[in-house]
C-alpha cells in the first residue's frame, strides 16, 4: 500500500522506548547553535509600538522626564519585551538544518510528534533594559519530558532556556520556554456506512408477525375462540386463554397516541433526532365490534416528515418499508393536511 | 507632558489576599495583529485568518509575547511606575481569538519582607476558559 506520509517509528517494546528516551535525553544541556545577536539595540520606537498596541500608559516607557524622576532613572523597556529584541522578524529563523535542536526535532518527528503548541513562558529579569542596550541570546535545551498525553494528543514537553546578555556579557534576563511537541489525536474516521438496524428478537410467538410484514401486511392477532383482538402478539388470549388465533390484517392508518424524540444515547444505525411514535391503529374491518379491535397500538418510527409535524392526535398513514435487504418495518407518515382526530 | 509621576503602591500597604480590580480586554483583530507585529512575531497564525484556518485554527490567535505583556501591564497598572517586575511566569491555555474578551484578574499570594517582593497570581479568562495563569513577582518601594 502506498502512503505519502512518512513512516512513523513505533517503539513497541520497553527496550525500544527506553532507547528512544535515552536518545532524547542526550540533547538536554546542549546549546542549540551560535549565540544570536539582537538585530537592533533596545530603542524607543519599538518600545512605543509595543506599549501603544498593548495600551500600557506607564510613563517609564516613553516619557523621558517622568522616567528620569522614577527609580529607573530614565526610559526603560517593558520587561516582558525581553524576547522581542531578539525575534527573527518576517524572514523567520535562518538556522541551518543540522544543529542539536533540529536533530532533536527530527527524532521527535520520526515518532509522529509533529505538531507544536507553546505551554509555558517563564521570564526572570535581572534589570530593566534601556535604549542602547544590545542583547545577545544563547539557547540551551533545558529538559525533555517522558511521553505525556494531554487533551491535544500524546507527545513530549520540550523546555529551552534562553539567556539574554548585554554588551558587557552580563546576564540581564532569562526565559524558560516550554512547548508540547505532539501527535494530534486521531480525528473521527470519515462517515462510515451506517450499520443495519438491530434485529428484532423473534420467537415462535412473533415470527409470523414479521413474516406477514415482509409480505406487505400489517397484522394484529385475534383469538380464534372469542374473537378478542390483541397486540403485541402472544401465545394465549388474555380473555379466554385459548391458544388458537387468527391473523388480523389491520388498516394502514391510525392516530398518534404519544411520541418521544430520542437525542441520546445515539445508536449508529439511526439518524438523530429520532422520533418514536405510538400509533393507535384504526380498527380492522374483519373484526369490527370485537373487543380490543380499537385498542391496537404499535410503536414505530416516522418517515418523510419533519419533527415539527409530530403531535398527539395527528393522523398518520402507515407504510411498510425495507430498512435493509432482509427486514421490513412499518413507518408512520404524518398526514400532510395536519388533520387531527 | 504630564508633570507628576503617578503614585506607586508601597510594600507595607500590601497584604496577602489583596484582590486587584479585574480588567476587561476586548480582543479586537487590530489588537491581536498590532501586538504580534510590535513584538516582531510574524508567524502567520497571528495575522492571517485564511492561513490560520488552513492550519486548523478557527482564526488568528494572540501571540505569547503579548500575553506576557498584558500580565506585566496588569501588575504595573496596579503597582505604579516605581515598581520593578522581577519575573513573569505564564502557563498558557485557551487561545485568544478576535471577537472574544479576556478578563484579567489577580490577587496577592505572597510577600517577602527581605526583598520587598510581592507575588501576584494573574488569571486571564475568555469565553473558552483560562487563557493564561500567570505568576508575577514585583518589587515595591
């Protein structure tokens, strides 16, 4: 089978996993490349852009007179701007492809941990920066976690430590930056074909009813002795206890006695919301006047009608439809005229 | 130019448990883009909605440097100009999308007499949940 995605290595044995972990840990403590100089010295225009965008009115950032009277003795940059002075800018990182950071990433990619999200930024400041300061950043891989699973997926937390030095090579601030390098959780598989409906539990006492349905007839059961009509089907007449019965063909119409609309739990065979109606089937002509003939109720689903048409008392037409190649069931179709009994 | 420096809160006036008034930040598209660019962060997910969508994000999102900046601003707005922030530690959560509002709130969780340092827990929440949980240390006069 061809597949364009790179093969993901699966460390299926504890030994393989341990070897992978050990290889990962070998990167901890390594400096990821040459120290990176800030492209520009700390400067008022960049400070102004930032504090305007953030709406920060602290006068020590832009007002020379007030800043001079503060404990800072003059204009300083917002401390949280530390990272901004050494950002790559619009062209992005220019690092080569063979430093320790890239090699660590290749190792993580080889296990499928290709996605990334920043999780923690921890900055500490030795002093505030002033216009004219020129920074250099050094980055060290600080720690790599064992495999962790979060809401996003499974992967490894990777922490780097950025140390910022001034022109005198004095440390002015540090940042511990943690990312989660992960394999996203598998998305739900695309639209699988719906499984067929659950099968009815059939017995000697009801199999004939489904057989009749398969032949296109909606039936109830009547006592062959006293004529009482009953449904669901059963072995004995509740009135005279006779075991002999007749099949009674019922009209394909009725009235909604009650209904529910199922939302949950969802069974994959059905579409939701799923109306379930209890239908008072119109009395049979063959057993007119017999007890029970006007009390035949059946549970079924609806077809071809919006949920809004459901109403107690609504007239329905019943159709027998194939739900899959070897099963037919009755469905209620609500009368389009909206007539109620 | 204003002529007086705003007051700065004194270390002696602060008690553990003190609440800082919450601050509501409307997350406009302009805010998210202008702060990203002002921090030299040109990652497309911070300014280009169509590419952000292609990469699986609902929209552009605020960048981390800006979350840091707001944690810092929130504390210095409360502390005043003669304060010194010694650390800002942020744990990130739900992204800040345009059109939402981030409410920043905070309270004093510790004070250290020796260094006059006040520790403040800062929380930024949006309609999705916690955007950030930050710990900011500030030295007061």
